[in-house]
């Protein structure tokens, strides 16, 4: 599992999709979405992996668990540099990306 999860580091695709959202009262705020898929080196999806997003731009961290298709999504995150970490449920291996 450790080897598969380490290989997933290279396979986790991150897309920051900026979108404009209008707050009540007409003021605009800008947020983005971080989404991706956790896979092993053979391309097989890894469901049930905890994915953590952290950034100085937000208070604390956000956690998501990859779906049965390996997908994860962090909607409406503020602009900034994020560290994304995926942890196996067994705690055997950890991997991460920053950018």
C-alpha cells in the first residue's frame, strides 16, 4: 500500500478553477476549487484516502475522503498557495504536493 500511495503523489492532479461569487449585498469575492483524483502507479483509483488541504490563506485545514472513483474536491477555497496531502487510512504512507 505504501508503494501505491507514494506513486499516487505523481498522479494526483490539482486544478484551481477560479470562479467569481457574489456575496449578499452585491460585493464580489473570488474563490477557487481544488479537485483531483488519487491513483496508484498503474492508474487504478484509490478510494477512501484522506486528502488534506492547508494554506496560510485559510483558517485551519480542510479534509476530504476520496470517493469510490478516487475523486476529491475542495470547493470555494480562497486564493493562495496550498499544500495537499493524501494519507492512507492505515497511516502507513503519506504523500504531499505544494503549489
